[in-house]
C-alpha cells in the first residue's frame, strides 16, 4: 500500500496535513485519518504526494467538487464530516441521486450534464479512496451516466451560418473591453482554451539553429533552450523539436497541466491575432505593466479568467450558439485538417499528447 500525504487548506487559510495509506481495492481496507476540523475537510483545496500531484485547474475542480459534496452532507444529511464513521453508502447514493435529479447549475440555471456529474464524482472519489470508502461510490454505468469516450468525445458539426454568427459574437466581445476582444480573436485563430487566450502573448522563431523570442512583449532576443524551459516548463523544451527554421510560433502559455507549447503562425488570421495582442499590450503598458499579458493589472489571473467567462456569457457564448472557446478549438482543428495538416500535427497544435484525441475534433 502506498503512503499518501494529504494537504487541506482550511477556511482561515491554515494548511492542515496528515499522512494515510491508500486502501485496498475492496471493502474493508484501512481508512484514512480524520481531518483536524470539518472546515478543513470541506474547504479542501488540493491533495499532493509523490504519486499524485494536481495541476492548478484540477485543484480548482477538486475544491469545487468537495465543497458541493460537503454542502450536501451538511444540509440534507446532517453530517459534519466525511471522515470517521458518519458517512455511509446510502449517503453517497442519495448524493448521486441529488446531482442527477435535483441539482440545478448556478451558472446556467439548468440540470447538470452527465459529464458535469462525472467530473464532480471523479473528484469526490479521490476523497473516498483516501478515507478508505472508495467502495461506496459505484461505477458510472451503474448510475446510468453516459460518459464513455464515445459519448463525450464527439466532433462538433457546425452549421453553415456559424462563421457569420462567430463574427457577430466577436464584435460583441470587442464591445465589452478591448482586451477581451483581443483575447477572443486570438482564441479563435489558434483554437485556444480560455486561460491560454488571455495569457499567451510572446513569439518564437528559429534561425540557423538558434532560438529567438520576445519576452513579455519586449524585443525579439536570442534565448537558450534552458531559458525557454525555465520560462515555460520542461515540456516546452521537449516540443522544440517540432519548431522549424524561419517559422514564427506563438508561445502558448497557461496550458492545461502546465504543458505550454509553440503553435505555428501559418496564416494571416493567426498573424493578425498575434500582432494585435502585442500591439495592444505595448500600447497600454501602464495598465498591463505587472502581468505584461492581456489581463489588466487590476485583476488577478483568476479574476481575469472570470471576467472573460462572464463577458462570453453576456455576449451569447453558449453551447447552443457554439460561440465559446470550446467550439473555437473544434473549428480550428477542422480548419487545419481542411488545409492539409496531418492528424498528429493537429493533436500537437491543440496541446494533446494522445494521438487518439483527434477523434474528439474530427470524424
């Protein structure tokens, strides 16, 4: 059995930690230690160990899922803690039923999708495993959730009017705030995730075997592989082998799991989007001096991301209209295929390492 160190951040900011073991994969395995306080448990922010580390986005999902489960157990089951002998299998069953039949999303005002329920239960399962209660949560098929690869990873089929709708959406985003409109244009041109489109700004080019890049929208200067790895992470260094001579690349920052990457600026749409980002930041240094990214200094990264998401919703960016960052990724992947890119190059451009991900974007 592997030892796991748990770190939980309490409501007052204090870090609580304990060490336990992963239970045997069957009922009756050793349970984990109790958290020091119920508040520390319900306000869980992250778990980490040599076996399991969480990226920023995953930690946020874990935090939100734990809060939802804790709120349900307190409000509807009268429990004050997950730990100890209080929570039983029927509590977990009723919690799943609650998510599937009674819970309404605070963001959309609609019931949760099967994928959203799966995401919440997946994070909740981690807590149950550490507490030795993993057997209480059954597999997704038992609950009738349609969350297989075939159910979830389906390419988006765009209507013929989509380009006109997306252009109108872009105008509305430009009207929200200039930095938001710039981010929306960049996101469409490269098919970027939300955080990637508000953080990416620098350019890389390879000349005679040497690398030259801008840094915080400064002048283009020669950089070493070591410097690039320090700035953008070790996985970025691994992807430098894909960089071709005399070709400009956008350095995508804020990527999922810290896997930043170079994306080729191969057409005028991408070139114009990158030039607009750099021109905007350079022309508004007073407001962007601290971050030197599209996010104004008055916002933190989390606040900037929230501002962009809210603007997208106000401008009609929904699953129904297909005017949102997720649809932009699908559109760009399908565009790359139509222009002759092979499947592996498309997968790399979208920041995936699994070649099977191509089926997520393209039939």
